[in-house]
C-alpha cells in the first residue's frame, strides 16, 4: 500500500517538473510519503 502511494506521488511530482506545473502541494505530499516510508522502515527494523 505504501509503495503504491509513494510511486503515484513520485510520478505526479516528476510530471510536474516535465510540464513545469510544480506546485507546493505535490512537494508536501512527496515529503509526507518519504517520511511515512522512513517511519515504516525504522519500525520494521526494530
């Protein structure tokens, strides 16, 4: 589930750069997705 969300946000973020429609919301979503991924990774390890 988290990987699907991460990939979708990453693709939208890259499309924003390609079409020069970079919005703050996409960057915030990317940061949130990365933070969740790191949190899941750290919880799994401990």
